[in-house]
């Protein structure tokens, strides 16, 4: 691992993009199948520091909901499959679930989606029979409170809902799932809720290496795959899988339902057999995915269509069962350092002051807090620099030499500059999620009304 910040900054850069435009967004899944993760409060800070605006969680844990209160981050929360039976049986169960698990921090915590059940076709306990009745009861509970327009109800699926996904135009739902899929699609169409799909080109590649090229899975293919029925050209598997869903929906005459990708990603590490699970491939997949999604490219069948995507996952999760790769999907290690950097330099809209530039300085530049940074962003950035960033922040503690002036801009400037000088004084080491700026005059020499720099 290189020192933390190059990586973290690249991640910030990526996440800066996430809130740049209306239209498609990229969020991150915050799975918690691990025993070594930071507390939810710390995670909320990390997420804010990196300007992540959309987060998916898999339950409605109150500590997590509380941690995200007043952050402006939009949360997708979930009902686990094990609760579907109870929520499907009685309306009163759905009413009290909403009251006790969702409302305590709402609307301070901005909940915008509830996934009722996850990949029920993969679930052994007949969850698929209960999923639509549970969705209906949750929607009714929301309606009673007038929240059904603000919080959308849907359910996630694996690509296993399809019996056929290639060529995309032949995409079709597996008829053995019709018993719950047909009423679910009617529910989604009626309530303008998206069809949620978890898409993993990684598995398609891992499980049929002879048929699928790695480049095609990683959005790097130079050649195109042609759908013989439509003549549409596919340069990546992600698009082909999404279009298979659109065609499956159209075949059942559901033309208005939008598709949302509730999970996708690439593992950075795997067992010796999982040769494609590397940091390089993970970086390539997620970088290309972001570039592809963020500019509303759409897919060959739906060019320009909004397609929101959640990257799986925020952290490596050590309690996940299965192959080695299962525990290595994270963008971050539990200590909050990045697993790999994400390269976003291909995008024109990137603010040049935050563009990665590995040019080294010999100490003739300094990094200080931007006057435009909000107090909360500065606090988060200080916490990061003095924590995972490994800056010795003793000097800005009470009674220490740089405690005065006692304000966030001054403390942040101390922490930022220390980090910056320790990490080669490259531009990327002064990003701090957009709250740092480099200056070429020694800041300790200029004192303004509000700032005196102790650097
Ligand atoms: C699943 O539920 C359906 C409807 O309640 C029922 O007909 C079916 O027998 C159940 N299947 C299993 C395996 O329990
Ligand atoms: C359709 O789903 C059934 C039940 O899960 C499964 O046994 C069957 O293999 C699936 N068919 C296809 C073509 O995937
Ligand atoms: C959007 O992304 C596509 C595919 O990655 C790329 O070909 C296109 O040039 C991009 N458009 C803009 C405006 O960045
Ligand atoms: C990086 O720094 C060099 C030297 O200062 C400069 O010429 C170059 O334009 C910079 N690149 C970016 C992307 O800012
Ligand atoms: C540092 O940079 C300054 C200005 O570019 C230069 O004059 C000086 O020689 C450099 N010092 C070292 C040790 O490289």
C-alpha cells in the first residue's frame, strides 16, 4: 500500500463527480458483514469527506440511520429476507416496522428508497412468495404517513431472474419466477419504482473464461459484440446485461419501468484460482463504470437513459462467507485507507485544482484550508488527516503551540500542510475532498483578520 492519501484523494476526486450533475448518479453500498469496521459515525464522516451522496445499506440499523442524520446523504435502506414473512402477514407489522425502524431519524436522515427483500430468487426460504405482499404492506404504511412519494419501495434481484441474457434482445425472465415477478412488475409500474438489479460481470468472466474476454467485462474491449436481432453494438458486458433486463421487461410489455443497478463492482483480491480479482482490474472496472454512468451514456438499447448505480462495496468485509474474493470488494480497508486509487483524469469536468499531479515540490508550496470549505467538511478533513492520514496533530491540541488561533481553518491548515509535506507535496496530497488549496507564499507570513497560520 502506498501512503494513504494519494489513494484517498483519488477517491475524493471520483466522488466529487458524483454530485456534479443532475441525471445518473453513482452511490456506494455500505455492507457491514465484518467485525472490524469503524463505527457508523466514523463511516458517515468518511463518506462525507469523499463527497459520496448516495449510500445503500441492507437493513435499517438505528445507529447507522442516526449517524447519517443531517448529512444530506440519501440513503437506501432494506428489509432483510428474514423479515419478509412477518411484514407480509399483517399490515400492523409493516406499520410498526416503519414507526420503530425508519421514522426515529426521518427526515433528518434522508431515506429515499426501501428495498423490501434482496435477491429473493437466491433465497432458500421461499422468500419470493412473501416479497410482494410485504412490499404492498410497506407501501400502505408509507401512504398512511403521506411518505409514499418521498420514499420509493422496490426489491433487488440477481441476474438469476433471467432465464436468458444473451443476446440482450432475447433477454427473458425465468417463467418459474412469474408467480411473484408479474405482480411485482405491476407494483413497480403503478408506483413508478425502479426495477433493481445487481450486476456482476466479474462472475460472468470468472465462471466462463473461455467465452468472455476480460476486456469486455472491464469496459476495455476494442472489438464489439453485435446483437444479431437488433444490430446494436456492445462494447461491454455491463451494457449487455442491463439491456437484457430492458428487453425482458419490454417482452412483458412493461415499457415504463426504469432500471437501477443496486450493486456492481469488482473484487481486488481472490483465491489463487480467481486470477482476475486484482486491484488493477477492480480499479479499471470501477473507473470505467463511473465514466460510463456519470455522463448519462445510457445503453445501446436506451441511449441517454438515466441509470443510477451503487458500487459494491464501501469496505472489505471479513465476515462474508464463500471464496476469498467475497471478502475483498471494498473501496476502503476497515482502517479507512483506500484499497486502490480511482483514476478520473479522463473527464473534462474535473476541477483542475484537484486533478492528480504527481509533480513534487521541495517545500516552496504549502497546503492550507480553502476559505470556501464548510465547517463540517473541514472538521471531517481534520479528523481524517489526524487519524488515517497519520499526521501528528499534537501541536493543535489545547495548550500546545498551534492551538491558537482556535478555529477550524487554522487547525485544518496545520493538519493539511503537515500531510502535504509528508506526502511529497503533490497536488493530490492537498485535495482533502476539495477543502485544501495550495499556496506559493509562506502562509505563516500572512495574517488576515480571521486567520493566522501556524504552519
Ligand atoms: C412457497 O410459497 C407458495 C405460496 O405460499 C407455496 O405454494 C409453495 O408451496 C411454497 N414453497 C415452498 C418450497 O415452501
Ligand atoms: C428457472 O428457475 C428455476 C427455479 O429456480 C430453475 O430451476 C431453472 O434452472 C431456471 N431456468 C433457467 C433457464 O435458468
Ligand atoms: C461518455 O462516456 C462515453 C462512454 O464511456 C464516451 O464515449 C463519451 O465520450 C462520454 N461523453 C462525454 C460527454 O464525456
Ligand atoms: C502538473 O504539473 C506540471 C508542472 O508544474 C504542469 O506542467 C502540468 O500541467 C500539471 N498537470 C496537471 C494535470 O495539472
Ligand atoms: C527548491 O526550489 C527552489 C525554487 O524552485 C530552488 O531555488 C531550490 O534550489 C530548490 N531546492 C532544492 C534543495 O532542490
